[in-house]
C-alpha cells in the first residue's frame, strides 16, 4: 500500500488555519441571539459617524437637496471597467474554462498585474476553491507561474453560505482585510440548497451582495449557465436557477464558447459597467485567456474569426499554420483564406513567421 504524501504547511499557513478554526469555534459557541446580532453586524457593519458628513453610508433617508449636495466617493474596482465592488457572477457552461479565468483574476489582483489587458492594483485575495484539491491548485498555480509573493490565500474546505459560510467570510475580511473574494463554484457554496427557491436564493445571494457592498469589497462567484435555448445569449437570463439569484448581482460576466473552438466571447452586463462583449482566445501554453478586443471588431467578419481559431488549433496540434493547412482545416478555398490572412496581418491580428519553402506560417501575436 502506497503512503499518501501530504504537503507540509509553513508557519503562516498553520497560523491561518488556526485562526479560521478559532473563528468557527467562537461562532459556534454563540447563543442563537448572539448569532443573530453577529449576522446583522455582518450585513450592516457600523462605522463611526462623521459630523456633518451627509454621505455617511449609514444614512438611508435623503431629500432631493441632500442628494444634489452630497459628495460620494468614486466606485471601487477589482478590475477597472470590468469588475466593480459588490457581487459579480462569472458564469459559463461546465468545462468552458471559467475556473482558469477565475485563477487568472486572482493572479492579476494578488500581484498587481494585468487581467485581460487591464492593469489592476494589488489586492489581498481569498480564493475559496470548493472543487479543487491542494495538488490540483499547485499544478494550476505552477502553470500560471504565480509567484510565492502573490497576496492570495486558498481555502479548499468551507461551510455552505446559508450555514456559517457567509459569517466566516465576514470574519476573514475583518481579520485579514481581503479586497477580493472568489468563490468557485457557487453551486458548491450553496451546498444542496434549492436554486429554484426564489425566497431562499433572494435571501442568500442578497445577503452576500449586501455584505460585499457594505464592506466595499468585490465578491466573484463562478456559476453555471443553462443550456442554450435558441435565443440570443444573455449572461443574466442564462444563469441557472431562480431569478432570485440574478436579481441581486451588480455585474454579470458570461463566458460563451462553442464546442471544439479555441475562441470564446465574454459578455459583460452590470449596474456600473458598460455593456460590452470581448473576444477571448485560449492560450494553451500559458493556460490563460487572451483578450483579442471588442468582439464586434474582431468578429465583424466571421470568416476571419474562423481563420484565427484555425491558426490556434493547428499550432496546438504542433503543426505549422500555413495558408494551405488553414484552408484544409476549415475546408475552404485557399484563395479566400489568403485574402483573410492579408487583412488580418494588416490589422495586426496575425504575424508572419519565417518562410519555409513556398509557404509562410502564421502565428497569433
């Protein structure tokens, strides 16, 4: 019988585990009344009021003149223009690559790097990975080249939200000052709760959103999209479960990918964000999604989009993406492929490699 190798934890990890265990034990020791008071504090944190500050977040009643005279802080962003503070759903069909995209977000925010081409400030990140083992997380972290200095903490075991999960998140925020919480996946976080129960979903998701807003942080939940219904896709309407889930969210990111294709479309809808669509390309080498630009620009000519995806597919197969091989891959005339490649090259969407015989291989920038 082979002994299982269990990775040793360093002192910081041991201390973090001890703090989480202590927080859970302290919460479980509370009486029912004390738990209710604590949960009210989670959803409505009290702050010291500033005299004559009419923009104090505790204020809930306003006259027109007060609103017109008030000065409110600018919205906070995990990713400027993409992910605001509050609750964001990152949704997609199973195995579409949304967990990789969530890890890509954690990497960017935990190091102060770039997410889909957008520069982000460094944040402290808590990644609740319900579906991942430490071994899988290690493999994915190495694939992304995430440095040891990244401000990311992973948790692979967590109570469901409707039990002690939400309260424990609050405890972590107050103890460690996390700016971004990633929950992968929401279905596992709900722990068997009926997602078609309107009242239950409105309560659980509403409480999660309220906590995020009141504490000025971003919470991103990986969730599932239902099967296409033949109508135009929409990242809010397509969320699986009751409408009570989608009603409370501040931003919805829908990752749509056709079977067997390397490209995808990220559809974005939100209260504070501009509705838009981004064309993404999966980079099999870095295990990251690359932003190709506005989907309307990249895929204005659907044939050019097919050529781009063919180039990636051929390269992933370890072959050269020449005009002839692309035409064979797509089952199209070489002359039409050649014209599309010329336009893509002029637009900077593809690059030419060194000529081999009479053929010129193409690569993506």
